[in-house]
C-alpha cells in the first residue's frame, strides 16, 4: 500500500505526542488497534543496541514483525554502510541526520520533522551530523536487522 508523506507526517506527529506504549515490553506483545494507548516519552525503555545506538520499541516486535521504534545516535556518528531485509520509514525527531545511499556523496541534511525511506536491500548508512545527539522514529512491516556491506 502506497501512503503519502503527509499521512506519515501525521502518524509521526501523533506518535511523538502520544509516545505509544512499548507493547513489546509486555508479556503479550500483540498490538490491539481497538485499545487506546498513550505513554509519556520518559516511560520508553531504551536499550543499548551497541555502545553508540539506543532503541526503544513503541509498538510491535522490532525483532520479528511490524513495529515502531525510537532511536538515539550520539552527535557526529555514522553507521557502516549496510542493508536491511525489510523496508522502513524514518522521521527525525531531534538533531540533524543524513541517510546516504551507497555511493552518494551529498545526502540531504534532515532536520527535525524530516522523513526518509529505505527500500529492502538498499545499501545505505545512517548518520547524526549535528553537534548534538539525534533522535528519530522508524517503522516497518517486518523485523529489523542489520547486514554490513563489504
């Protein structure tokens, strides 16, 4: 299903304001679309993915299925070039980020409220290019994985 950037921006605004509950932290990780959920951002449970990257699941199961996830990168940080099995959509919450695709030398700078999309299998890096840490939200229809590109 193709959705417009306006639809994703609306979803992002709602999610940032309501900070959906970290459903994955509950024993029953199923998302109930008929149940209202609202949780302050301070209630998100961030975990270290590695020494630099922190993530908190807002809804779903980041490891195996559809999910929405908040992420934090330190200032002036870039990931290695990599791919993901599934596509995902990202929205910058704080800081300035870039998402250069393999071989791209002048990726646009993405400030708060900016959107990016990565198709499945697309080689890219993700970076926080500001002198302050970056925060972002991303969502996907399948689990999140990371495959470095040689």
